C-alpha cells in the first residue's frame, strides 16, 4: 500500500501574508495557484489560538482512549449520519476502511444533535464549540481571498456559504500489523466547499493524488491542511463560465418587439443560413420518423412491464428520445407550473431583469453558452434555476411574482424527480444491471431547470431558437408549455420536427447516460426553431449525477469490447460542458476511448 509514493511538497500558504497589504497580492496569487494546481495546501499562521487547538486535541485523544462500550453510547442511529461508527458503507460485500469515526454537525448551532456530543471528557463539548467558531473565521477569511483570486465579488461566494454550515469528522486509525494490505480511508474527494484538516498526533497518513501519483503529506505541527471540495470546484466552474466565458447579450424578447414591427433585418449575429438549409421531416404516426411513445402505466403493470421496458430500451438505443404518457404528474401541478411560467415571461423586461444572472452564478434570467463576441446567437431568453438538492437553491433568483411561482416550481420539481427515479430503474433492467449502482450515481437526484422563451421572428427561417447540442445530463424531461412546437432532433442525418403530445413529457438521454450505458443508449443532437408570428415556451428539467460521482461505463457493461468512453470525475465533465459553446455532439465524441 505504501509503494510508489512520491516526495513532493504541497504548497504552504501564510495567512499573515494574506492579511498584510504589503504581501497580500503575491500570497493571494500563490493561494489561487495552490488551489488550481494542487487542490490542497498547508495553512500556517492561521490565527487559531494554541490553547483552543491544544484542548481540542487532548479531549479528542481522551475520547478515543475510552472503552468501546463508553464510545458506543454515541453510536450512529438509522436515518442519522452523526455519531460514532463508520460512514459510506452501502453494501454487504463492500471493502471496508481501517478506521472508526465520530461525526457531528456543528453549524448552524440549532442543527446540532446533542445526543451525539460526548460528555466525556467533561470539557469536550466546550472545546468542540470553540474550535468550530475559530475554524469558521479562518474559512470566511480564505473564501474572501479565493473570491479575489477568481475575480468575483466576495459577497457572491460568501452568500453561497451563508451561515457557514459546518460538520466535523474525527477519525481514529488503529495500527495494523498488515498495514500494507489495508486502507484507513478510501480514495475520495470531499463534497464540501473547504475542508480544514488538523493532524491530532504525530503519526502521518494523509496521501493526495497529484498527476496520477500518490504523495504522502508531511503535516506541519499546528498547521491546517486545507483542501478544495467538490462544491468549491463547482462554484469556480460557474464563476469561470459566467465571468470568464458567458458574455452578456441583448434581451431577445425586446429585440423581437423592434424587428418584428419594422422592415429592418435582424442583427447579423442571429442570422443562421446554414441551419435553414437542412431538410426537416415532420414527426407523425403516418411516417417512419415518429418518435416512440412510452406509457409509464404499462411499465408499472406486471402484465405489460416486460414488453414496455423493451420498448423503452429500444427508444433510448435507436432514438435517444421518447414521449412519456401516463407519467403520473398531477394535472394540477402541470397546469399551475405552466400558468406561472407564462405569467412570468409576460412581465415587463425590467421586472424580469430583477432576476438577471450575475457574475459567478449560472442561475437567473439571461442566456448561456455565449463565449465570444463574434459567436452566433440564439433567438431565445432563458431562466435557469438549481432545484435539487434543496439546500443548493439560491432563492435570490426564484421569482416572487407570480406569488405562487416558487411553490409551483417546487412541486413540479418533486414530481419530476419521482418520474426520473422510476425510469432509471427500468433503464437498469433493460441494460441488465442492478438498479442500485445506477441510482447511486444520481443519489440525491441533483436537478436543474431551464425555462426558455422563444419570441416570434418575422425572419424565422434565418434564426435558430437554440443551437444544435446534446444535454450534459443523465435524463432530461421537457414540457411543452404552450401549443407552439419547435423541438427538432437529428435522426439518421435528418432533422425531425417533434409533434409534442399534449400533457406528455418529452424525455431524452443525455451524455452521461450514453457514457454509463457504454454507448448502448444515445445522446441525440437536438435544436429548437422559432415561429414567425407566435411565441413558444418550454421547460426542461435536467437530472444530473451527484457532484462527487465518477462518470464512466458501468462495470457490468464493459465486456470483451472494452470501455468505449473514458472515465472522469463528473465535475471535470461539467467543467468542460459549461466552458464551451453549444456544439452538437462535439463533447461526447471527444470522450470516446
């Protein structure tokens, strides 16, 4: 286990130098470089009082010295991740770590479950509380400097971590005579913003992977080892995409009002003659280009489930799209969501601009994927929100007008998540894999929403509502909000205009599902066109993997033919997806092995 270790030194950051105006700029650049190239650094002169660290260390050592029965008083209970035990054990045959843990929620203070806070040693609760407060100050300071390095306003980053939610994991690694055969903690990333690690005794053990090599970290006495978690990587991706890539563009609804009432040509950046030259076939029951219709009731009925599941698999394999009927979303939920969305886009531009995207955030009202001044633009306005997990919602962007909109979005989100969970189980069945590994990749059902308004355009044959692209998701559920169609999908080199059934959901496989299925299912290129005299509205709910997932073909599907796609961290995939313009199947093709 300790062979092939490399001796490299992780960066050292001095908080005193960050705070000193004479050295702050250089040290901040060094901090940014450490996070970018290493994702970890040692923090010295961090300002935590020595007494606080000393007391916390001593009390933690005394706790783990106690007899097992005393520690088991604080054992984890079902439905709670706090307490004494071990996390991340999800199956009976899973390999286990050589460690015991005590996990606690520290902040906000009203979320603490004091049943799990040790009363022995007597001072332990107080030392944990003081250590928590001091650590929060350090993180707040670091976030300000990280915002400075990213080129975003500190308030934007600090708002994401408002209240500084914080948890603690104290880990005891017993010695092992066969230390070269066991692992104290399996390789992982942290699903956090920042992690502060304190070396409690003088036995080292932390290793980090750098450029494909494991590096043993020599922790300095009293220093913090700080590492960037998945959440911070996500936020820097968003900051890069918005501040460094997505350029502001005119509001298309306002442009339409001008150009549809005059003889002027629409601006050159919207003219897309190359798209209008392609042949388009209209989807319908009397043609060979009717996209499949899947009935969720038939999937759930034992008498028809097998046949409908085969039909579902064929739809994903041959088309990558299908219309889902009898999906179980209550009509009231769909009706309210549609009405509120229509009312939102009816508002004056100034009212909608209250929710405009801001640097460092991809949520809000505006347009995505604009990465250069000479890039061709889409004839659409978008409104994007993160829906799940619920604690990642940024309520600044959730409309308060119409008054019922927040509730209707929330209810629609919950119902859509149920449908996707059900579909994933049947897709696993069709692929011949156990549903649990597939569902685990989407654990927590991360979900985002993009509501799109396509204004009419007098020169509709010269513009495109949404450029050809694939979705960087697992599954997408698209709801046609009004009765104006515009979705087209590419099938066998031809564009097929989809005739959306009233009340049906149009479901498509995204890049992630194509990769997981090892190419069995297809992430199909699609686009949106606009109408010359009528507006169109649609709402897409994207279902993503959890942020710490690794995306690659499911192991059960990698047989003699091998893996057709490279495996990569989902956040790396996401970074590539959000840092480029929409470009057909360019991204998914680049990932082929």
